[in-house]
C-alpha cells in the first residue's frame, strides 16, 4: 500500500466538492474472506458482480455504497471448503447466488470512514458495519480522483444468516477484506 | 493352491480374510480417531485415507462373496448341527452384512454432505445419495452404530476362533496355514 497515496477524506478541496458516482473495475477488484478451521484458516475469494458508489468527499455522510457479490463463483483455499461453502448448509448459492450490501450511513472516522449498512446473505438481511479506506490509484496525479482504490473490512457471523453448516469444525465469524478499484463516471 | 477345497481354505480366501482383517481393524481405529480430533488442514488427509481404505474394504467384501460362489469355502469342522457351528455361521453372516452395510453407510452419509467423496487423493466417486442433512445424519448414525456392532462381533469372532485354537480342532490352522 505504500505506493498508494492516502487521501484524507476529511480535507475538502475544490475538486472534491460535488458527490460523484463511481463504478467498479471488476477484473481489478476482489473480495477476500477468512475463517477459522481448527488451528488453521480457510481463505477464499468471491467475485464482485456490481458496485455502485456515490462518494462525496466534502460531505462524507452523503456517500452511498451498494455492492453485489457473486457467491456462486466463490473460491476457497482447498476444494472441499469451496464446495462446503457454496452448498445448501452454508451459502446455498444455488438458491441464493448473490450476496448484497447496501449502505445506510457513512461517517468519517480517523483516516477513513465507517460504513453502516445492511447485508443480505442466504436471503437473510442483517445490519453490518465496515471500515473503509480510500486511496488514489497508482499512477494518477495528485488531486485526480477519477480512479480510486477502496478497501472495506468487516466481519459477519454466519450463524446470523442460517449458514451454520460444519459449525463444529469451521468458525462462525467470517472476516471480509474487500479491495475494489473504481472509476468515476464521466 | 488358490482355490478352496471341501476341507481346506485356498490361498485366495486366506489372503482375502487376513487382508480384510487388517483393513477393518485399521478402519475401526482410524474412524474412532476421526470423530475425536478437531479437523484442520493437517488432519484432512485422514478423512481421505479412511474413505480410500473403506472403499477398498467394500470392494474386497464383494470380491470375497463372488469368489465364494466360484470356489465355495469348506464346511465347518465337527458335526454341522453343533451349537458352536450354528453360532459361528450366524456370526459370519452378520459379519458379511456389516462389511457391506458399514462402508455403504459411510459412502451414503459422505455423499449426502454434498461434498465430493475423493479416494486415493484424486478419484472422485459418484454421489450415491442426494445432498440432504437428514440423510447425512441418519447415515453417520448408522455408520456409528453398525461399527460398534462390528467391534462386538469381531471380539466374539476372535474369542470363538481362540477357543477352537485351544482345542486344536484344526479350525484356526486351516484359515492361517491352509490345512
Ligand atoms: C469397512 C469399512 C469401514 C469401517 C470399518 C469404518 C469404521 C468407522 C468408524 C469406527 C467410525 C467412527 C464412528 C463413530 O464412532 O461415530 C467411522 C467414521 C467415519 N467413516 Fe467410516 N468406516 C468404513 C468405511 C467408510 C467409508 C467407505 C466411508 C466413506 C466413503 C466412511 C466415512 C466415514 C466418515 C466421514 C466418518 C466420520 C463420521 C463423523 O465425522 O461423524 N467410512 N468409520
């Protein structure tokens, strides 16, 4: 991350004045997740189907985030884990191929922001809080906000969504680390 | 030498008997270990090993039944209606049923989890049951109860064989040395 120049979301400048909408660069974006498996971890990735963001760097609370994930094409660190995760006892991705998140409030916090919203997994909707950081993408000029990298981190307890399969072996908490590269709509 | 005769076990039957004996004891121990450990990446292979050996046991049980059609085993030593022979006969029938039912219940339950059943680290077996939590629980419950039954029956089988060995009636010798 050192090569990325951090943007302080709090300092408002003339270029950041208006809320701007952004869309995803799907091939350069990834949702990573991690959970405990005995003394080991299961890690994996899920493609992002769609992300719509409206970012207002002057009035952070006017920002909005909506993300849809492709649970049916999720992958995990070993084949059994991927199969178990997508199966009926966990994500049930045949009946619920998507996971979605919609923000309900965005607040600036420290160097980044705290995004509160609703996440829908297996058709069950629950509140969720994620921490967000935003950087300019590598190779862009200072002050150029057309290409950004956003990192969202947070966690869900899969039991909240009825995704309880293999709970005797695999941890309840699933930690998410989303790295999305986004482009401002012209 | 390979075939059974009216009075002696051939090498095929004896090899099958002892190979399966070793395999079944190993499976009983391994299975008991599996349900007691906390699975993680370092122990995942033990499940694969259990399924691989279990499938081998199933194939060998079928092979043995087929072989005994081709080359029938000798009748028990001593008078056929002796109670000990009738008990032994019943125990052997039960052992065969368990040697089929146990691996099949393991395979059914494993299939019902919805996960691939992979043996020898690469061969994916067909699922012989639909993905169903009820079937998974019932299958593993059956697997667990039937294996306890097998343990009890094996002890009886070994006790019976030992008693006959102590009597030197030739029963133990013909399954070990042949005749
Ligand atoms: C003759 C063959 C087999 C024997 C003697 C055997 C024996 C056992 C035993 C003693 C257990 C522990 C049961 C308990 O205490 O609850 C066990 C567990 C298990 N067996 Fe087998 N097994 C055999 C074949 C198979 C096959 C063919 C499969 C799958 C393809 C299989 C899959 C399993 C699994 C997944 C467990 C763990 C169950 C759990 O986690 O609850 N077994 N086995």
